[in-house]
């Protein structure tokens, strides 16, 4: 017994000694740094104060603090009001890592304008400010579906109900990009669907998977904070091989009918003022009607439908909709591969 | 879906009705038991005239357990729950679920097995569910609430409820080994789950094996091994956990002068890492963040032959990077995502309040049923010394306890002192001191009316030196009291109380999703939280009891005056074992 006990104790002590050898002096960031006095060691620096994003230039930002902090870097266009933010928890901003390529968090897009750069640190009152001048705006790449500047896209079909104050047409005011957008609005008391625009598409050259293929679209929500109850944009993508508009007695295109391979996504509700820009991976579209192989294949997309829907007043579920027109204008409809449009570098 | 479940359960019940009618011919083939509970609470904020609030909730619940023996030695068990929430109308609010399903039996009189929902406890360092923050050594305080929380969350002693398969067998030996026991299990704590069309969580598997040897001359030994692992190819995550843990124990028992003694030496190790899956080509490319940690300890337990007293001392050292998901997962979730279900926001500013004594005692949703791959957040007010049970990492120290049993009373004393092995955010080490003292007094067995009173006080002190920023000093006290008096036969008046107090400050660890310590949250504790209960309990029969209680609870945080709360609760529960 004594021998075995001794062996056990020796093994035990050996284990303790062995594990102790690998122990670091401390774990985690130093508390004296984390909770110590905050100081800026190297002030905010920009690698380029007059970037021409149209020619591929970029701006890097650097700054060094005395301790790790939650920081936020905001770039704001003084004319457009566009914003781009970076934020992280660290003690240093490296100009190789914090790089701006002229893109924005959401629309409106940056213009050729002066921008204010503001670096703020959580828990600290002082902010660190710089300015830069955008000499050329970023050019986004992608497959353009519609920007409406030269009218409706070729072959596009527009259909809307016989309701009140129906506006399914091109409009010059409040365009997101360029000088025209497509307005969708009106009041239909008896049906959810107010109208839609169908656009034929040929994406046969696309090789991206559904996860890496994004539909980007700008949506205008309204003004003055008044919105129809449960109004939304209904988006359909069809992979049907049927002719786009063979049946002229149909409301619009034929490829979205029952039995066609159609996928659906809703931007719902539309309850904001001004423009917002959405990027939806094709993989997140749900099956609306089964018809083909039910596999989302970007190269097989033959057409897109953008429709406005809202809760009908006669349903009794939305009494306020008897006094207000639904509205959701759309503009700058693009497909992009690999990244959403606003995240392009 | 519910309709089909209802149809299925009706079919089962009708079939059982038939089978019971045939029970006389084959009495062991089918039988039915279960549990029923009616539960109602009405909560009200007290002393808040700005925002008077009252909320009621409750349900009727019936858990029916059909047991079927399709063949001799095999039992199929299912638990079908019919639950109706108060306020349900024409079937709305009514749920029918299959709550548990298990096949168990014995193969060739050698191997016992369970398949389906199994309850597992392996060892304190491999797979073990410590009772944690609600612990009451006497087990009487707020028994109704604690039973409710435990039943709804499948808490059974120190076992985790898991889904999978378990089997064990024992063999007789000769020469130096008298018995060998083999036990193994394979479970799936988390199934593969689709997050979107292109992303999904992988299957998480927990498997383990135990060997116990009983030798001659009162020697015995145990070897436990458990592995928690994500199966990378069943999901699309880049980081997939891999956490093997081994625990070995060697026991020696002795009897001397009417005293039983047991010496134990134990040690083990763990490795915690993440298998990296390259999302471009789908291949597993290697390990990341690998951390190894060991532990070792010595334990000496001693008890009188007549069990009139018992005691023990232990010394243990657990490495800072010892990680065991099965042993360190907590019964209660103190993360910011875990929000109390009763009055979650308080004050005019509607700030979310911190978890109080009331929540951990009676809130069903605060409990955690899952095995966490990383260390979960803790609540220093309730336990800062061993928040992850005996497997708490980064501890070196000793414990001692003694318990004396008199004819009508019991007294208990526990003491411990630990220190960190590695500083957190500094090279300074915390020291932890804890003491617990309690007593229970019962009526004499011959008394015409029974009574019982118990109390337990637990004090913990945490201290760390260093600079003004690094210093830590925290004192907490948790006092629990419970009493019951039988006024009339099978009619009891009962009361319970718990008071938690914290003074000082501490740094809480902020860990990344991968478990890396990357920040600290300084927490000032000048808080008092309490809960009291007064009620009656009537045992209508051996299997049916009814309780009505009036509870008052509150918390007062001097550093967050807006989160002050005082509330009452009417609590009614009727339980029946079927």
C-alpha cells in the first residue's frame, strides 16, 4: 500500500509541476491598460485627403491610443449627408486595415464633396476630426437591371390596378441615382397588390452561386413619416423558360404565373423616410411556386418583378389605409457577384 | 402539426386504455403513469406608483408516460405532454408535445442500455451538472419553485439530460480485481441546424467512456474520458470545437476504530481547440487556439460507522486553461441575453434589471439545458469562488467540511480557501475564502405534529492586490432559511427566505465566441436581493399536494438606483403523481 501511495503522489506532483510550467503570468489584456488613463499617442492620420475613387484610389486611417478602446470612425458627406462608419475594439487603427474605398453604409451615395471625418472613443468626450475632399465618386460594378435614367428598360411591362391616385411611372423628383426613378404608389381598397413592373433579364453568362449573387435595389419609403399600414415591396425572380410576354391578355409577363419556377422576397414593411438600399442574396429568396428544378441558379433567371403591396382598407385590418396612398419607389436595381454593391472595395 | 400530435396521443391513450383492460392476462406488458400540475402566478410591483404593473400567468399540464414492454427486458417509454396555458381559448394556447422518448433494457442479462433521452453524470471533471447558485444544503427552501424549475428543465440531481445512447456492463474478476464496470455513451447535445439556405450549424457530439475497477484490499479506481466535438462536415462553420477530457481517480478505503475512511487521489487533463474548416474548399485544415490544462487533487473523507458525523478535507489544483464543457456548463444562464421573464425592465427609464434571487429560484426560463463549448458568464453575487463547480479553472486550494447528525438536529460547517494560479489582466492573484454554516432542527419522530426549521449562511470573500485599478475586494453573503409546521394532519404552514448581499467590486471576464478572454467588465456590487415566502401546503393524498404561497421579493442596487424593485407574487400549484 505504501509503495502504491507513494507512486500515486509522485505522479500527482509531477502532473502539477508539468502543468505549472506552461502557465502564463497572466491571462487577458492588462487591466492597468484597459481601465487606465486614456491618451492619444499618435493622432488621426489620413493617407489621402483628396481621393479620386473613380480611378480606384482609397483612404487609409491610422491612430494609436494608450489602451484598447471601443472606437468609431465616421465619414460624413457635408453635401450628400452620406455616411460610412468603421468601428472596433482595439488600441490602434492601422492604415492598411481601416481603408475607405468611397462606398457608403446606406444611400444616398457620396458626391464630389467635402467630407468630415470624426473619430470618437466610447467613454471619452473629445472627438478627433479631420476633413477630406472627394475628387471623384466611386463607380460600382455589377449587372445593371434598371436605373430608369433613359426610360424603362427594354421589354419592361407595367401593370397596376384601377385604384385611386395610381402612380406607376417614371419620375424625376427624388431619384436615388441619376435623374429618374420608378414610382409605385396609389390606393387600392380591395386587394393587396397595387401594381408592378416586370423586367426581362438575360444572366446566362453568370457563374456565381445563389449565395454569392445579390440583388441590390433602392427603395423610397415616403415623406413626412406617414406610411400606409403594412406596405411592402414584393420581389419575384423567375427561372421559367416560358416566353416573357406571349400572352398579351395577361396582366404583365407570363413567367411569374402558377407553375413557373419563381422565387420570392419581400422588403416588408416599408416604413422609412427617403431612400434605403438593400442587398439580398439570391439564396435567401424563398420558393413562391414550384415549376422547374427548384434550385436557385442565377444564370437561369429570366425576369424580375417588383411590385407594391399594402394592406387593403376593405379587409378591416387597416382602417388608416382608407386615407393614405401606399408608396414605395424603386431605383438603381443591380445584380452583383460575391459582395453586396455597397460593400464593394 | 399539433393536430397530428393530438391524434397520435389520442391513439396512444386509447390503445393504452385497451392494453390496461388486458393487463390481467399479461400485467407487465403495458402500463401508464405520469404527472400533472396546475400552476398559477400573479405578480405585482409594489411601491411603484409611476408604473403600476401586474401580470398573471399559468397553465394546466399533464405529462402522460406510457411504458411498453415489446419483449422481455426492453421497455419503451414516452412522455406526452398536454399543456394548456391560462387564457387559451378554443384550443389556442394548447400544446401537445412528445417531451421524452426512450428505449431501455438489458441485453442477455449483461448489458444495460438506454436509447433516446438519457440522463448522464460521469465525473465532476468530465460530465457533471453542479446545482450551482440555487444550492440549499438542506433542500427545503422554496422547494415548490425549485421543483418546478427542475422538472421543466429536466434537472435530475447532477445529471444532464441528453439525447443519444448509453450502455453499461459489469464483470466479475479474479485475483486483484473483483469487479470491472464499463460504461459508455454517445449523445448529440446539438443537432445540425439550418441558419439560412447556405449556412448551418454542425452537429455537436458528446461521447464518453468510464471504467471502474474494484480491487482487493479496499482499493478501487476510476478512469473517465469524454469528448465534445463538432462534426465539421455536417455544417458550414469555420470554427468547430474539439474538447477531450480525461479524469482518473484512485481510492483506498479503510476502517479503523469504528471510523470509515476513504483516501482519493485524482488527476486529469483536457485539451480545448477549434478545428478550422476552410470555407472555400470545405476541407478541415487544422487546429486553432489549442489550450491544454491539467488538474490534480487529494481528498480524505471520514465518517462514523453509525453516520452520526462525517467530515473531509481536500486539496486541489485546476489549471487556468482546463476546459471541460460537460463539467463546466452552468445550470443557470447569466449572460446578457438571458432576460428575466417577470418584470424584465424596471424604473421610469425602463432599464433591464440584473438577475435576482427570485429569478434563479423560480424563473423557468433562466435555466440552461445545454452543454456550452466555452465558459459561461457567472454571477459573483451568488458564487464567485467555484462558479463552475469543482472543475472551476484557475484554482489552487483546500476545502474542509464537517457534518454532525443528532437525533433531531443536524449541523454543517464548510470552509475553503483558494487562490488563482494565473492572474487575469494582471500578474496579481485573487484569493478566495469561503465559509458556510448551517443547522436543521426537526420534530421528534413520536411528536403528534411535525415541524422543521433549517438555515444556512454562506459567506465568500474575494481579494486581489496590486494597483488601484487591479485591486479587487468583494464580500458576498447568501442566507437561506426555511421552516414548516404541521398545523393539522397533512396541512402545513411553511415559509422560506433567502437574502443575498454583495459589497465591493469585481472584474467579470468578457470572452469571445471562441472563449478567448479579451476584455473585463468592472462590476460594482453594493446590492441586496431577497425573497420571502409564506404559504400553506396540503397533502390531499400520498400523490397529490396543493400549495398556495404569497411571495415578496426585491433587490436594491445602490449603484443603480433605477433598478430597484419590490414585487409580490401569489403562487398556487397543485401537483399529482399519476
